[in-house]
C-alpha cells in the first residue's frame, strides 16, 4: 500500500509494504518533515520540505519516492 503526502507541487509517496520503520528518513531530513507513526514513515510538514532528497537516499528499503528526486 502506498501513502501519498502532498502539498503544493511536492508529493512524497511512502510504500508501506517496503517501509520497515528504520527511521533513516527521520534522521536524514534536515527540516524534520518525517516521523514514525505505528512503525511507518509519515511526512507531516511537507510545506517545510527543501527538496534535498535526503529521505529518498537514506531509506535502505527504497520505500520513499519524492516528486523532486
């Protein structure tokens, strides 16, 4: 199951079948967009995203897709 988080021109998709809740996205994101909820990554503050793609690169399970990356 894929969960889409969207605001403005930015869309972040997390594939919950792949996400193992390692928290690498939480640690990597310099503007703290992500948090873990029930063991899955959730993008809460998309408006603050600086489109650096750190979350995509940090996820060891390739569970995150970003419209800018």
